[in-house]
């Protein structure tokens, strides 16, 4: 058993590059999804059906589609739309599109839980719209949504593992490769599991920090 | 001296929460038919004392005896099994400050739950007795209602009926009216007075001093976890023997003239 | 896609639904058991459960599946694709269910439990008649949510050779050189099932919110 772990240690550069890919993919897609989600949320809550309905269909649709199948469809489907993307880009695209829907829904929930008065005060004090959004609306919104966004981040990290199916060299793919070449399945995959766990603990620590920030301002 | 064991015998009860000693060497006995009221400033340990009697809190030292039988722990120090303790608890009824009714059961089911499930009495008998108790507390028409639909005073009366349904040897009341709106307090105190009058053995931590003055057979004054004074109510309220008791009565004199159980059904 | 292909996909769908069902059926009570172990706070066991649940919730299903499928035979436990799939699903969903149950247990009003103690109920009775009915009610939305999440991760079972929808779709795509249609069909089969569960969850939440008002 110790010998197996030694072998895995020997392959640590592959493992670390897989971890790096997982981390970069997750952080990048989470950030883009959040930004796009912020733009989608107002559409979701719009009073005009022509805007709200497609947004709602998109969000509910992504909620009901398994990510793995969606990744496959993006990977195989985009070429027929004329877009030739490598597996990294299509994996990233799939993660971003999929999670934009989730982010929009999370922000919508957090928005509806916000008290109206502080915002009305901002308007009364003459804050122009963009400034109002950036300095009055967004900060408490993100603080409230902190834990749920954190959970979604963890979900993204786990979903990225599905991309091993399209041969994207992320963490699970690296572990799989080490396993198949050296026949050390337990050591390889347990190491991967521990690394995923580590990533999640970091995210949860971040969420706690945000939570403390939020508490101080409650 | 009678050789019949007391209904309740608390000997040197001591309880610590962390570094603080909440109860120190508390001893008293309760005879059958007595209504003992435990008074004291907040933080004096009254609720803790009550909860030690049926071992909802574990005393750190001392013995509790119910009709001569040890509760919770033997004199040797051996702690009772949940099974044994549960059997004993059916002889001690408790009425809670926040009613503690089970929300997924109807009023009638709340009352019959313990007689049927714990005491294994036949359902028909339990239901009959439950209906009689409901009538006694004035809520016969609420038998099939769920607790969420009741007012605070109604919930507490159901709580009393539920405690009575197991036919306990002694009834414990933990500030039964403190969570009630003032106008609902009366209906509960009426029921409690009636029970006292009928000879139920009761240990009450009252929220209303008036109840202690009018319905108690004995008052125990607790201060910072120690028994400071024990006396019949007329002597305690008229001629307190210690400085602490005097200070306490001065501060709470107002509530003696407040809600003291006049019936709302007039 | 030919008719035979569609039939193959439907057969795959049956496999998917069956495995999901088994996973849910075992995972629900197992999750409750784990939550109770933490709630009862037995010193060592509660800690172990906490770590186990934390790790399982952080592990992608595909990684767990590969771990079980390849590592268990290596340590002398022979395991086939279906067993590995069920085991992975059960381990995964029980960890998430545990957290749902635990949230309800933590929120359970203490004085109702004490009332049950005070009236002489034994531990088993207290749990069965007072605690369980209420936490089952409170946990329902979270548990249904977890069911929909479980179904959404089942496509990954194809990775170890379980002939479910995904594997059928991959095979057909490889044979016909048209990968898109079978995957779109797979999505068309999945979406109604997940949507039904999501709708059920929303319905339950609405009903409970109305009852509480």
C-alpha cells in the first residue's frame, strides 16, 4: 500500500496539473457564471413576459438536464453550429452556460429576501442607477447569498469531474490515467478524493469568512 | 412521625452548569395533597430544581425519592437505565412553560398518547378519560383540533390535561403562565387552583405571586441555589424571616395585586 | 437513429430509473441513520460520521465510482459495474440526505422532546412517535431535491460499463457517426423525470408554507 502511494507521489506533477485544471476550470466558470447570472436575474424577474418567459424556460431547463449529458451535447453539438472547440473550451462553455442558470436563480432568491427600505433610502438620497446597484444593492445581496453561492461553487468543482468523459485532463482524469498505467487504483483515487475534499474545505472556509462579514453587518 | 414515605423527597440536590453552582444542597419533602410553591428571584435555580426532580437535568449530587423509590440514580451512585427512569417518570407529571404540545397530534391524541403508548392502557379507556379531562379543563369541544389552532391559554390547559392523563403521584409546574398573554393567565390558574383544592400533590414554580399566596400549602424560597426559607404562605408573605426574603417580597409586591386567578368565565 | 436504437435507449432508461430507485430507497434510511448517529453525539462515532459525510459530499460521483470499481477488486473485494454503481449512488446520496435530516433534527423543538421524556416515553418511543413524524415532514422538500440531484448524476454510471441511457447513447453515436440525436433523446427522457421531481418539491414547499401561515 505504501508502495502504491509512492507511485502516486512519483506522478505528482500529473496529479497537480489535473488539480490545477480543475481549480482553474471551476474558478473561471464560477466567475463567468456569476457575472452572466447577475445579468440574467433581472430578466428572470422582469414584468414583461417576453423577457421573463425565455429566461424562466432556460433556468428551469438547465435545472432539469443532467450536466454530463449537457456537456456531451455542447461538445458534439457545437461543431454542427460551426464552432470547432477543443475539449477544454467546450467543457468550460458547458460549465458556464449550465451554471449561469443556477447563479441567476440563487441571486433571484436572495434578491427577493432583501428588505426594500435601504434601497429606497438609496434612491431617496439620489443615488444614480448604476451606483445604486453597485454600492447599495449588490454588496448585501452577495453577503446574503454567500452560503448558497458557496454550495454552488462546490457543485461546480464536482461537475468539472464529469468532463473526464470528454477526455479533459482534470483531476479525476489524471487519477484515472495514473491508475490505468500503474495499477494503483486505491492510492490514486483516494488521493484525488482527498484533494477534492481539500478544495471544498477551502470553499467552505471562504463561505464562513463571508458569513462573519455578514454577521458583523447584521 | 409517620412511616409512610413522602410523595417527594429531595435530599441535598446539587447542580452545576460549568463553573456555576446553580443548586446547592437543596432539601425538602412534599406530603400527599400538598401544594408547594418554589419562589425566588430569576436565576435562583427554581426551574432547574423542578427539572432535576424528573431528571430532565441530572443532579450532580444528592438523591431524589418518589414514594420512597430513588429517581434517576441509586444511593450507591449507579445511574438508572432509560427504561427504569421512564417507568418512574409516568408517576411524575410535568406542565411546561411553553406548553410543549406535540403539533402533529390532535388535542385528544396529545392527551391519550402517553396512556396508550407508555402505560399500555386500552384505547377506549384512555379516550374516555381524556374526554373527561378535557371537559374538566373546559376544552371538550377542541378534542380534534390541532395545537396550532389554539390560544396560549388553551394550549396550556391541554398541557395540564395531558399531564393528568397519566395519573401522576405529583404534578410539576414550570412557570406555566409566564408565556401567556395577561388575559389568558386566569383560565389556567383557575384549573390549577381546582387541582390544588381537590388534593393533587403539586410542586409549582409560579409566575404569579397571587397563586402562591392563595393556593399554596407551603412556600419554599430559593435564592442563588439555596433554600433560604420555608413557611406556610400567610407567614411567608406577612412575616418573612430573612433579609433576602424581605427584599424579594418588596420587589415583587406589585404582582401580588396583579392577575391572581380570577376566572375569565364570569 | 433506427427503431432498434430507440428501443436500446429506452431499455437503458429502465436501467437508469431502476438503479436510481434502489439508490434512493437505500439512501433515505441510511442518511437518517447517519444523522441520528451525529445527533445522539456519541463521542467517537459522531466525529467519524461528520468526517465521512463531509468527504462524501465533496467527492464527485464519477471519482467515487471509479474508486469503488477499480480499488475494491484490488483489495480482494470483487465488484461488478452494477454493484459499484449502486454502492456509489448509495454512499453519495446518503451523505447528502444525512445533512437534510440533520438540519431538521437540529431545528427540532427541545421542549417537545422533554415533554415526551417527562411523560415516561422510552427513547425508542420518543423517536418513533414524536420526533420522526415531524422531521420527516420538515425534511421532505430537501429529500425530494436530493432525489432529483441523484437522477441527474446517473449518466455517469456508463463510465464503468453500466448499460444505461448514456452508454446506449454513446454506442449509438459511435455507430451512426451522429452523436447528437441519441444524446438529445437521452435529455428528452431525463428532463420529464427530473421536472416531475422538481415540481413535486415546489408543490410540497408551497403546501408547507401555506400550512404554516
